[in-house]
C-alpha cells in the first residue's frame, strides 16, 4: 500500500471541498426552483434560468467527481 504525499492529500481534500460546494449550490438552486414553482404566478423565465444554472452545476459536479 502506498502512502499519499501531503500534496496529494491536500489536493484530495480541496477536491472534496469543491465537490461539497457544488452540491450545496445545486441544492440551493433546487430550493429556489421549488420556491418559484410554488408562487401563485411563477415566473417561467426565472424557472428556465434556474434550470439552466442547475444543469450547468450538475455537469460541473459530474466532471469534478470523475477527476
């Protein structure tokens, strides 16, 4: 079994923090999306923008998890 170098461990920790940050942003966008949908007169344009942002984050998250 090989020991990880300190820089490798640091990179792993920062990668984990980055992924956690992306997940939190994704959850925040989902909450905003739900909030907008539940309004009496939801703004379709805002919903579309939030969905695009959420998709972009999902793609970025998938890329980060592959590395």
